[in-house]
C-alpha cells in the first residue's frame, strides 16, 4: 500500500511541476505610467504602444528576450518582387 501511495504522490508532483509558469519571451515590454508595472508580452512595438498609450506609459525592448532558433530578425522578410507584365 505504501508503494502505491508513494507512486501517486510522485505522479501528482510531476504533473504539478509540468504546468509551472514560464517567463514571457516577447521582444517588447510596456511600462505603465501609473506604476502598475511592466508587461513584456508584446510581439510588435505597435501592439505594445496600443496598450501603454492608455496609461501614458511607454514601450522598450525586452532585455531578456531570446529569439527562437532560426527566426528572422523582426521586421525583415523576403524582399517582395513585382511581377513583370508580359502582355506587351
């Protein structure tokens, strides 16, 4: 009986540990003017400012941000090429 109880406790602890909160890994943080704190949950500067603007706050880059492996720098993608008009 003791082995079953121990196994149950180990399973509960393992499941509880797997749902632990993770730090937000986004490139922008809003800093609220009214002293409400900081929120680093924004993918873009525009998204951040839409939230911070309401409190008179500001946005700054997240110093703790770590880009996912292989990710392109923000705001840069493949260059867009115009299709040539072949009907002339």
